[in-house]
């Protein structure tokens, strides 16, 4: 079987498994490795120490899995509409409205990796990665032809926008590669940069994570710095503002492809007092299987307190 036929079979299976799109690329060094070094040097990773530890592999992804020289990159579409939020509630980012994707996408990714390995025969390796690990997912997705990296730093698929998750299978099986997505379809638009509530973009395609609501409500440990706490509005987990305003999402993002995670719009917000009377066991039972588990009970209480203070000042997401 030719490398092109193998790649076509892998993409067909990815589609059957529930992924919206798939592409294949090499693991050559990424062209914007210096942008990562600058980003780390400026302290934009905040307390995400793993970003420093993983930097060398992120820049040279052929060092992630011994022998691997190909990545199959897949897109998972979780787009959904957003309804107005009831009073005294906090907004949850779209991707987090149900099952955690690291766990949820894993069986389908394992299946895809097994299939790729089978195509290679003896000595073939194929390893799935969903967010975890040093895989530079957006760079590889752009190189695999799946979209461009927008000024908000998101990978934007021209057919479905950016409410998508990325995952990959690294392998040494010979699969035909796709052409990179070279065009920059942002043009002169700056909507995302202008709309960010915390001013987290020092420049287009550069995000100071320490100012980003997503970082502050999910990754950051300890108190949210006072100045920024007043700017998180009503978000209590993650933030979708720089995607909501993007014309590519407004025109092309549509639901209906979320067949694996089956996220639930009823989880688009939580009452701001939802965590007050919960203990750790109760929190685990209710949220242990969702992304809210990452900040944990203490983090969610902190986030709700900040949102409650903002709501009382008339802010909302
Ligand atoms: C750390 C991290 C965060 C941090 C920092 C985000 C950031 N922009 O760096 C925080 C916690 C803030 C965060 C937030 C979110 N994240 Co996040 N995050 C990651 C993670 C683990 C690493 C990203 C990274 O490498 N950052 C370092 C910086 C320097 O990289 P970068 O901004 O991507 O820039 C690179 C390229 O853009 C390129 N580059 C620079 N200049 C130029 C210029 C041109 C022309 C080109 C082509 C490229 C280019 O060089 C850089 C270095 O390689 C990835 C998963 C992974 N394994 O990669 C998920 C990931 C990027 N996150 C994801 C998601 C969904 C989110 C949120 C939407 C969640 C939410 N709703 O709250 C927000 C979005 C915020 C935003 N606008 O980025 C998805 C994005 C999917 C997509 N379609 O792009 C990923 C891929 C996870 C996944 N597996 O799906 N995240
Ligand atoms: S996710 Fe929200 S806070 Fe973070 S960069 Fe985008 S708009 Fe700004
Ligand atoms: S809002 Fe505009 S500038 Fe930002 S990512 Fe979308 S098209 Fe690009």
C-alpha cells in the first residue's frame, strides 16, 4: 500500500471516530521556536513550569517519541451556541461543559494509534497525545494543513472556526504528508485583540498567559491578583471572549459534530454559591470527571468569589 493510501485510510478512520478533520505532517523543528523562547523569557508562562521543561521538545518535536517522524493531527469540534446566563451565576468556557477531553478523547485516539501501528507492521510505533506532553499542537496542525494560527493564537479551521480541540498520534509509519496552511486569513481584523477583557495580548499572536482569564481561573494557584480579579467579569472557568468575537466563528462555527464528549449547554454556568456547601468528596462526585477538577474546590470557590464581586459591580461576561 502506498503512503498516500495509508494516510487516506487513517483520515477516514479519524472521521468515523468523530474527529472533524485530520492532517499529516512531519516532526521537523517548528519555524517559530524563537517565539516560544521569547515568550518564556518574558515570563508569559507564569507558574506553568512545565512549559519551560518541555521547551526543547516543543521546538524539535522529533525528540518527543524515539524514531517518530510523522504526526497525524486531528481536530475535535465542540462548538455550541451560548444562551444568556441567569443572575448570580458564573460562565464556564464551552470546552469545559461536561466530560474532560483529556480522558474523553483518549479511547478514540488509542484506536487511531492502534490502527496506524497496524499499517506499519513490525517495528512500527504510534503514540497518542491529547494536550498532555510537549507536542506543539497548533504549530503541527497549521503545518498539517488544518488551518492558520490567528492573532488570538488559536488554530482556526476555515470551515468551522476555532471552537476545536487538537490531538495527535506521533508515529514512524510512512504516511503521505499534507501541504501546510500558508494563508493568514485574519487580514486587518483586530477584534480579538481589542475585545480581550484583561488586555492579555501585548502583540498579535502573543498571549501573556499571566493576564489571561483562562490561566487565572484554571492554571493559577493562590489568589487572583487584585487588579486582574476585577477584570475577569463573570467567568468562573476559562474564557471564550477572543473566540466569540472572531468573525470566523460567528460565520462558520456550528455544533453537531460533538459526538464523543457530548458537552451539555446546561453546564454553561454555575450558581456563584454552588461550591460553598460542597466538601471535597461532594466536589469530586459532581465535578471530578469534568475539567473543573483542575482548579479544584478551592480554585472554584476563589473564581466564584471574584465573579461575585464583579457581578455586584455590574460586570458580566
Ligand atoms: C499553555 C496553554 C495555554 C495557556 C497559554 C495559551 C497560549 N496562547 O499560549 C492558557 C492557560 C492561557 C491557555 C488558554 C486557552 N487554551 Co490552551 N493550551 C496551552 C498548551 C498546553 C500550550 C500552548 C503553547 O505552546 N503556548 C506557548 C505559546 C508561545 O505558544 P503559541 O501561543 O501557541 O505560539 C506558538 C505559535 O503560535 C507560533 N507562532 C508565533 N508567532 C507566529 C506567527 C505565525 C505567522 C505563525 C504561523 C505561528 C506563530 O509560535 C509559538 C511557539 O511555537 C496547548 C496544548 C499543547 N500541547 O500545545 C493548549 C491549547 C493551545 N489550548 C487550547 C484551548 C482550547 C485554550 C482555551 C480556548 C481554553 C479556554 N476556553 O479557556 C484558551 C485560549 C486562550 C488563547 N487565546 O490562547 C487548545 C487550542 C485549540 C485551538 N483550536 O487552537 C490547545 C491546543 C489544547 C488542545 N489540545 O486542544 N492555554
Ligand atoms: S481567553 Fe479571554 S482573557 Fe484569555 S486572551 Fe482570550 S479574551 Fe483574553
Ligand atoms: S478576531 Fe480577527 S484577528 Fe482575531 S483571530 Fe479572528 S480573524 Fe483573526
